[in-house]
C-alpha cells in the first residue's frame, strides 16, 4: 500500500497547503479518503488517474472534506468513466447527491454504490475485498464524523518446498491448497497440515485515517497497531482550549493517540492556516511519539510493517 497526502490544510486552503484528501494505492486501485475542493487537480499533480478510483470515503459533511467530490464525479462522467464507484459517507450526503444535476444515477456514465452511514453508527466494516477491508468508527467532532482504517488481510508465509517434498507433497495444486490453509493428503493418506510446511504468516500492513476529532476511543481503536496513522493536528498545544471547543486535536494529542494505540508511524495533517511553519507542531508531537512527521503533500509513503 502507498499513501499520498493530497491536501493537509484545515478549513481553508493556503498558498502551500490544500484541502483535506488522501489517496491510498493498493493493487492498482485508488481509495480516496475525503475529497476537499480541488482534489481532482491534486490527483493530476500526483500523477494519479481518476479512472483507477474504486471508492471514496468521506469522514463528515464539513465542506473542506467533501466539496470536491461532486466535481470529481462529474468530471469522471465527462471522461466516460465506466467502472463502478463506491461512495461511503454519512447518510446526509445521499440527499445532497440526489438533488444536484449531473450527479443523479441516470446522468452518470458509471454505476455508483452509496454506502450511507447512520449517525448512530459506532463501528462497521464498510468495504471488503479479497485482499483488504475498510472499517469505520465514530469520532468526536461537532457533527457526526467517522474515521477509517484499511487493513490488508493476512497472507500465508512462504511454502518450504523441500519440507513439503520430504513429506511426499510435490503437486502444485496441493501447494496452493496448503497456502489457502487447507490440509492435503500425503503418501498413504496421511494428512499434512499447512503449519508443517508454511512459515509464519506475513505481517499485514494497515493505514488509519483519523480526521477532524478530539482525542477519543474511536480514534485509538482505528489506530491500534496501525502501520501508518494519519491523524489531524489542527492546533499547537498553546491552543488546546480552542481545539476542544471546535472538536479538534493538538499535535501532542495526536501523538498521544498514536502512542496509546501502538501505531508504527504518525503523519500529522489538517493544520490550521495560522501555521505557515508546522515544524513546531511536529516537535511537540515527537516529544510524545518520536516516529512522527508532518504529512507532505504529494509525497508517497509506503505502508510496510516494521517486521514485514
């Protein structure tokens, strides 16, 4: 998995930073987390094709997190996009989309699967593939807000062909069955179990996206053991009261979430426009959680487990 921050600014863009969005690339597909105004231009600047977007995950309905979605969908239709698009978002977005010209189902060139999230949601798996799944958890913001975590599914460890041969297993179809976790019959009908010939399962990478929230249990659960956590850090510690009043986090609070959750690495994002230089926020966070960086727009971050 590769994560590309597209926009890291809070509420309004600056000359250096754009509105909230992050792209995750996995097996040639793009998953988009939030879609602030201008996201389709940031995708172009990142060299990412909109034709590869399989799903969009919106955290909440403050404009800086979703106003770019409708323009993106319209542009995809103009380019005669054909593949299905999944849109996961608070259920209010469904009503918005049904009102706007060019976004209604019969006016698009591709099918849209809407996954509406009710305000009572606590936790749900909202997107599932053979390779990975995405779960959502409620966060603590001024309006109903969710965070997301994409988790690759465990992959079997390497098959020891010599060991399998010593046990009489030489057929390729038997190798495949063992990798799927199925026992196979050896000489004389003796069952050979997968753990007899497979190394330990490979560590499965994960990415947590926690935007627009005060520190909360939902954020910690999304970040638990995550290979990479992208967490909002709207304010420096001196503005903690402001952060609490507006339903946001300070950089140190984001770091505390990463530490409590045992995340591997923390990327800070969603910086208030009052901070032209965010290095002081990074320093505050590193005092709590050393493996911290400020998310750099258009940079590519490979999500690799430390023991992978």
